[in-house]
C-alpha cells in the first residue's frame, strides 16, 4: 500500500471543501486531467461514480464506497485482474489537520501493477496531497 500523510494549518472544513469537490480536481490538481460524474449531476456520496483521467494512467471509473463529510472518503476502480482502492482521510490536529491519502491494489495482477506503477503513483499521491493542502490554506 502507498500512503502519504501531510499536516496543514488549514482546518478540516477548509481541506474538506477542496477534497470533496471531486469534479474540480482536473482543474485544480496537476495529477488529474479530469474527473467527471458518470451518472449525471448529483451530490457526491456512497454509490457516486466518476470517470477519472490521470496523466500516464489508464482512464478508470471509481465508485465511492465511503463518504463521511469532514472526515474523508474512499473510492475504488476495478479492471481485469486488479482493483484500485484510494482512501482520503482527515484527522483534526491542534493547529489544523492531517490529510492521509492511500492507494492499495488487490487482485491477481496487483503484484505486477505494484512493480510497474508504485513509484509513479507514490509521486502522484504526494503531489496531490501537497496541492490539495496548498489550495485549502489559501481558502
């Protein structure tokens, strides 16, 4: 599993405002080309599906499996032989909060995917985390 944690002076609410605005990630984050809700406009939540395009990675459809406003969310994409689960968690801190983001691959091809993509995805998750927190700090 790949996990990146970073603390910020921004409040949980400020970070959540950016983190939960999924369809703007393509405009806001260098690690996403676009994020579009598949089933038409509706509030984000459990069962919401998003087509995610990221530079150098195959397009994937992620489905939200956990959605806790102000605390985080988890979504997963499945393709032949591998499932990708990404978790985004906010933890309050005395002066701001900590954002922890993780990616885990499971399935018959998970080991191959880890060998091929782990270093790249680790860099992408670190860049995504830093970008989200910079945006929240400016809010």
